[in-house]
C-alpha cells in the first residue's frame, strides 16, 4: 500500500445523515516528516493526503485531504525500498504549503517528484538527491499536477541507476519549464 502524510478525503456520500461537505475531511496543519530508514513500501509515498478523484461543479474536491497554508511536508528516504514513486505532494489533493523530498540512500523503483500526483502545490518544491538508487526520473514538479511556486532539484552526489535503463532525466515542471539531462 501507499503512505500518506495527511489523511484520506471524505465526500459525505456514504453517510445516511448527510453531513455538510468538509465537516469530516482530513487535513494537515503544521509540519510533517515521513522518514523511511529501512524495509519495503509496496506502493508509493505521498507528502500530502489521498484526495477524491471525482468531478462535481458544485464541490471543490481538491480541498479533501489537503495540506493547509504555511505547512511544510518532508519525505526522506534514508534506506529501504520504495516499489512505487515518491511524491512531495498529495494524490489528487492540494498542498497549500511547501514540500521537500530527500533521497540519501535506499532504492526507488519509480520516479521522484517534488510535487504531487494530479494535485496542486501552491508554494515551493525541493528535491535533493545525495545518494541512493532511482530507477526512473527525478522531477521538481508533479505528475499531472501544478507547482505554482519555485521548483528546485539538487543533485549532490549523483544518482545510481539500474544499468539496464537509460540515464535518468532531471525535469523541472513549473512556470518557465526547462529540462536538462544528467
């Protein structure tokens, strides 16, 4: 399964007593750090929450499982294996603060993103790679998501990659998009 820093969004549709939208939604207000120091995550790690993948013109589902303004979330891979991706942001959930992802050891079978998956990060994202193995790519932004602030990618001591794969790409996905190979 996946690991989330914030909670799981709630849309109220399963309750018989019809709670007002937002009354039970999970959110994070403050600082949160996820640190993996060993073991295996058989999914992905998200610095934000698990939102609701629904479209409704009268309800803003992006606020479900949100990270509140002024909050900071950090994801640190020190050792261990992540069989999916690492995201600084949430899964279909807004981060109204900043994110930081650091890889110092261990292995990521997928990609590393400073932003979220199908979610917005209102402030800045930072990705630092100082060791470890990343099987795919490193992105300052998100996957099908938006970063409205600044994206920063720091490669301190290089990236070890699986020799059967092409060289990893480092991508900045934000206003002023630019790409460089490393």
